[in-house]
C-alpha cells in the first residue's frame, strides 16, 4: 500500500495540469480529495454531460440557508480535473474533509459564546495565536515581496513539473515545522482527513492518491496516517473528534461565474479571474 500526496493550490491552473499528469503516471486505485465528506453523494453529477464549469457545490442547513457555503470549481481547478480524471478511468473518489454538518454546528456554538456574557469566547476565530502565511515565509526567503507572484512563477508557470509535488510537500513540511498549525478548526479538519484515509487504507486500496491544499500535505502522508508523526497519533485524532456537535445539511450543485471565484467562501481562495 502506498499513499501519494499532491498538495495543490485551489484554482491553480499549473497545479491542475500537473495533477492530471501525475494521476496518469500513478494510475491510483482511489482518489481521496479535500472536500466536505457530507457531499459525497453529489460527486457523481460532476461526470454528467451537461455539467459545464464554472459550477459550485452549495452546502447549507435547511433550517438556516443563509449560512450556506460555496465550493466553486472551474476547468482549471485541480479538484475538477481530479473528478474528471476519475470519471474517465472509473476510479472512485472519496471526500475527506470535516463534514459541514459539524462545521456549521461548531460555528453556531462559537456564535452563542460570543453573545453570552458568561461565555468564554475568543477575541478572534483563530484565538490568540496567529498562523504565519506559508506563502509569505517561502516567498520572502526567495526574495519576493509579492507572495502570490512567487507561487505563480515557481509553481503555476512551471513548464517542467517533474518532482513538483515532492517539492511542494517538502516546502510545506519545512514551513509547518517553523509555524505549526494552531487553529482548532483546522486541527479538527486534519484529524478527520487522517481518519478518512485510515478507513480507505483498511478497505485494501493499493495506490492511494491524496489531493489537498498544499498546507495540509505534510500531515496527510503515509507516516501521518500511520500515526507516526507528532500531532497525528490515532488516539489523539479520535479524542479530538469525539462528541462533535452535528446538524442536518443539504447540498446541491449550482451555476457559478468566473468573476465570483474571488468570493471567499469554501475554497473561493480569493482568486481573481479570468486573469488566468
């Protein structure tokens, strides 16, 4: 059994192109992708002939639809290319991110604490500790003031993509050693991702392709899934995920536009398009 981690940038055309090539070369038995696990049943629609990107997955609580979040995908989104590759090769895709049913419930609890005079709310959703921008650390080390330009030139415009994902993994590993993840929501998400991957391993798949945001890549490799890395122990993940609140959610695909890719919801990522 092998786990191959492909750390990408959401809506990165260079990453999308390189990912497609990597999947062709690896020919995995299953693709495990970052995305809320409670929309798993909606994935089959991505292969429908009439599904033309840009589109978005809309997830919302039926009793409070204003809380809905959007996960846009377009032709240059690595996740869309992974879905299309899997559809043409009849390879299963699994979503591994913390279900929105939990994330909405956590959000409600945090809001209730914020308005409760007896509650112990944080001053900010990330708590007192600020996580360094991983692009900033790498870009400035390379002499760039524009962090996005560094990623654009070094990753998205790279003509020779050989070893790209290994390089991304090692770079993110170095950054996370210097600036570990401290945000509780992301620690929950990553624990759930590892739990999902462990379940996939138990199913007996031989070659597992993991597609995730580059930041998460170092804690989703084979050692992390096996619980051999600090902060990734099976027991710790189980304890972190135990007793999470949950509410009912609904999901559907909706049309999207290129200009709305700047919308910061789900994996909007603030990408300005059609600049690509």
